[in-house]
C-alpha cells in the first residue's frame, strides 16, 4: 500500500481539495481500492466525503494514537492507495502522520509569505526521513512569481512540473462531494489533476524499480 500524506503547516494552501481530487483520480486511474483519511480536527475532508454519492474512494477514521493500527487494517483489507489530509499548525499531529508516509506532498501557493512558511514543513519531513514533493497550488496565470516559486522550492526537493492554477471549479465541485474532473472530465482543472496524479504515480514506480 502506498501512503501519501498531504501536509503543510501553512493554512489555506488547498490541502483538503488536493487530497480529495488526487484520491478520486487515483481510483479512476486504477490504483484502488483507494482510501482517504482525515486527521484535521476541522473535518473538511470528511464533510466533503459525507455528501459524496460515489462509493470510491472509501473513507477511514482513526485517532492519531490508533493510526498505525488503522493503516495495518486498511492494508489487510486490500487498500492499495491511502491519502491522508493533515491539519495546519498542529506540529505534533503532522509529525505523527508524516512518520507513517511513503511520500509527503507539500502544497504551497506561489506567494512570498507561503514560501517563507514552507521551511517548517520541510524540517518535519526531513526529520522523519521521508520523501517529499512540492505542488504549486492556486497559481495565477502568467504570473512570474510562479516560476520563481518553482525555482525556490527546487532547492529543497522535487517540484511537480504540473502547476495547479486558481480556478473556481476546484472549489465549486467540492460543495456536493465531487471533483472538478467529475464535473467536466475535459476541463483544464481535470487535466491538471490527471497530470499531477501521473507524476505522483511515476514517483512511486521509480522508487519501486530502485528497490528491485
């Protein structure tokens, strides 16, 4: 089972939206069964899933102290991909979840404030000895700062070549438990998520080949 943790100590970077979208895309792409797990006390991912009509991905619940046992049970029942959403700011929770990850995705918006804040999350991931990749999220079109952000982030680790741009369908689709791709599979937002998931999956395939 591949465990993907979406983490950032900075709030408002789109962790929950990204978790839901990647979870659905992983399922559509044949990397299921896929499970989602929400460790954020606000429960935004759980709220989204509760109004969702589709049966995939499945949703799992667990207290932080019981997370290793919950993950073991999910693996036992055949879950292939697990995506875990995390809260902002609560360092102890983030550390506990990151310690269980195979890959940590760190979303960040291309702004000076967000880039300055990313170091705290990087320190947690490095402290746990985990692989990570950055995803530039909520970018404005044709903004030079987006390219500058990618360059700055590349000094710390891999940066997804797929940039997630600011579009209303990401948020509007989440209102009734769907994703942008489920609203319109040919939309630019949908294609961004397809490309992002392909990059994430290629990352796992690359490291799997190295272990052989």
